[in-house]
C-alpha cells in the first residue's frame, strides 16, 4: 500500500502526518517506511536522525531522483515494506505529478485558512491534468490544525465538501493544533508516540479511517491486516 501525503503548500502538515501514519502502522506490526521526496529540505530525513535508538524503527529513505521515484517504491516494496508513505513536496512539479500517479491513496492536508483554500484550488489544476493519465485516484482531504471552535474553522470545513465534485472527499477525522506534534518532533518522535492522549487518539482515528478506506479498496488485503492485528494484540 502506498499512501502519499501531498499538497502544494508548505507548513500544512505533510511531513507531520506522514510520520504519524508511519508510527501508527509500524505499531500495528506493518512493515512501514517513509520516502522523503523533499530533497531540498530533507525534514523527515533530519527528523529520523533525531530519533533515539530505543524508539520504534521507522526507516526514512530520501527519494533518489524524481525519475527514479517509481523505481524507489518498487525497490522498497521488494524489500518487504508493505506500507510506503510518501512525504510530498510543496511545489507544482514532476514530483507531485509522479506521486499522484503511483500512490494507492492520496492524502491532502489542509489547514483551516483562506490561504490554504486558495492554494488548494491551484493544486486542483495540477490534479486535473494528472487525472487525464489516471482516473479514479482515491484522494482525501485531511483538516490539520483544526480545532472546529471558531466560525472560520467551520466555514472552511463546509467549503471542503464542495470539492467532492473533483472526486476529493474530506475525511471525517481531523487533527487539532496540538503542541505534542511539535514537541515530539524535537526528539524525532510523533504525536502518536508522545504523552498526549488526545493527540494520539486523533491520529488513531485518522489511521483507522484510512484502514476502512483500504478495506473498501482491497477487501482481501485488509482481511490479512486485521488477522495480523489480532495476532499482535
Ligand atoms: N496538528 C498540528 N498541531 C501542531 N503543530 C503542527 C501540527 N501539524 C503540523 N504542525 C507543525 O507545523 C509545522 C509544519 O508542519 P510540517 O509537517 O513540517 O508541514 P509540511 O511538511 O506540509 O511543510 C511543523 O513545525 C509541525 O510541527
Ligand atoms: Mg514537509
């Protein structure tokens, strides 16, 4: 399974979400790795270097080159990684296009701000171009840094429903603006691993929703995952 976390904007939580998904699936016993496609920033490669040896192992591989991204994915999957999370780049370029073409699920984080909505509209232009080459991309928006208390939050949430006509649905699960994400990152950890029960619950709910989606995409594969989960617990 290849889950890509992408959006053309920086700071929306692509890397944070990619790492949390990786932590969750690794904890479920799924052999998981992350491909960091942002060769300029390498934020997730750096994050992994901050990670202690005692923490659960989450391998992070930098993408070799844009052209080689599909090959990289193939190599990691031959090496036994059943879950490959692609941490995306904040530009409209070949990396974004290739990422959209090769993933099984596309996750698009967005924060509840008008700036994000505007940049997402630009993302849709690229997305529509890519859709010429690949129909039916399972794509979902995930509201990040969303507390749902003020009117702006609520307005953005209802605006997201409108993107359904592009075949991009908002997930029910959202992630709040929680310091655990930033604190954890300082030590190469994730909010899923940090001592903040609410942050952990939000990540868990998001990942469980993704598991449901995976099951609907590929019922047989998910039966195995469920059996493995039972054995692990
Ligand atoms: N839900 C959240 N709550 C609090 N801080 C967050 C959350 N998501 C991301 N952040 C912080 O926001 C900043 C940008 O996030 P990052 O994942 O690096 O974005 P991107 O990869 O899209 O550029 C980081 O400092 C990260 O720790
Ligand atoms: Mg990033």
